[in-house]
């Protein structure tokens, strides 16, 4: 008799964004003439930068010529892209990262979900609350948790975020092995200072723990005092793995390109205490289970680092930050407490009511889709997340509708 991985049965309801999609579809079916403005799922709406389009076309043409055609590429990514990433994203900011410590992938979501494979199933995992659901759900699937009880899984150490700590949780007061951090944060939009991030790195070093640092939104940081990489922090090379994405940086949500940084000095241990290179384990995992990102997509990603590419991606991000500033301003004017929206594309709003109730209210009365905070964890209850990823005209229209709906 074939049996299943019963850890999947521990997962609660449907995946957050699938539930949003279902409720939105039901509303649209019942109201076919109503225009819906989507400020929920963080999907980009602006076209790819022209520099990326040009590089994409050129690479496609190369694939049409037998002299320049390419078949399988290196699983960890082409050197031309990894060299640019290492130099411009890390060394330019004082972070000592080598090209061969970079693994190009098809998405930060995939990397965040897959990285847990290289760790044992009995490790102690610390995860912020509220948080991007992938961190929790993939550890549930792997069998690292107990049952679901009162909004949380037994076996996970939850790092609580709230208004009092600015949604930057305190260090754990117990032994942990893996720590998930995300800054600028999804969903709250909170950012972390170098001083505070140094505390996390020091904690990890003292406890022989590993930090999984999701920096998918680092390109939205405009405050030069804030770290854009954990590797700007002293000692982080030994205890951290970082995930980045071109999805929000350059609008690659539909063509898929990201990367993970796994330093060679980053170590874990076998049961008998023998040191083990996480770089070597991840290299083996990727070589075995992943065939790499397509050549044209990597050429398009490389174009982000050209002078025209840097200018165009900055303009793209500035556009979304303009949306974010408008959302934060209007919601604050309506009397709601807001976090994010300044160095982040997300605005985290204290809705003063049940978060799914607030979601339904904005959908039904304003035709605007947001994301209920409860979907990100117990500490997200009472909040909603509004995304800046839409056209400015739609954001203006949405905020006008919300003002009417909340009168």
C-alpha cells in the first residue's frame, strides 16, 4: 500500500494567496461588472526594464544560431551573472562574497523552501510571526513540527513582532538551530538597523546556529544607513545564508530569476560534531535536483547591472515607492497606524478589527484586494497588508474607494 507524507495533513486550510484568489474570484463572479483593484499579492505590474528586454532578445537570437547556441548550463549559474552579482551587490558594499558562493535559481521562494532539505529534521527552528508563510509551511512538510494548536505549530519557536518592537522580534531566550529573518520584512515592511542585525549575527555565532536571511526586497531600501545584505555585518559569513530575487528588483516575477549566497565558511555539524560545509551540501543539492535557469533569462538578469539597467530598475522601484508613499499617507490620514512603505513596497496597517473581516470589507465595499494579516501568523491578526505593486492611477483610485468605504 502506497502511503503519503502525512506531515502535509498538518497544513492549515489552503495556502494564504490561494484563499485570497478564491475569495476574489467569488466576488467577481457575483459582481461581474465591478472593477477589482488588486493590492494584495505582491506581483509587479510594470514592464521589464528595456535593458533587460534588449539582452533577452539578443540571447534568444544566439539560441537560433548553431555557433552561439547553448544547451545545459551550469546548475549554479553562468559566471557572467555571478561575477556581476558578487562585485556590485556585495563587494561594492564591503561584503566579501565570491562569485562561486552564489547560486542562481528560479526564485527566492523556491530557495527558501528548498534550503531546509540540507538540515536534519530534529533541529530547533525559530521563525518570526507575522511572516511569509513559506518558511513555516515547508518546515511543517518536512516533519519538524508537531500538531497545529491555537494558531501555531508545536515545535516551532515563534519570534513575535508587534507595534511595541516595531515588528523586529527579540532574540530567542532558548536554544535554536535555524533562524529565519526577512528584511525589509514581508509582510510588515519593517527594516532592521546594522546594530540590531549585528545582535542576531552574534547570537548565531554564540549558539552555532544558522540565519536564513531573506533579502528579496533589499532594492527598495533608500536609507543609506540600513544594511542591504546581512554580509555587511561582521561575522555573518560564518553563520548566514542570504536569498535575493530579481522579481521585485526588475520585475522578473514572470520569467523567474533569483539567487542564494552560501559562503564557504558557513558551517553546520554532523551528529558527532564534525564540521560540514553548507556550501558543499547546497552545491550537491542543486546539482542533483536543479538544471539551472535558462541562458536568456540569465542574460536579462545580467543587464540589470549595466548603467542603463541600474537607471531603469531604480526608476521602476521609485515608481512603486511612490505608490507606497501614497497608500501610507492616505491610510494614516484615515487614522490607521502604519508600518512600512518607506524602504519597502508593503504597508502594514492596524485595521482595528478581525483581519479577514477587514479584507472582506475592502473587497465588498471598495472592490480592493488587500492581504489579511492573520494569514501571516497569529501576531498578524488585526492587521492587513497593502501592496504597492500596481499602476499609480489604480492606487489613486483604490485609495479614493477605500476612503468612501471607511467613512
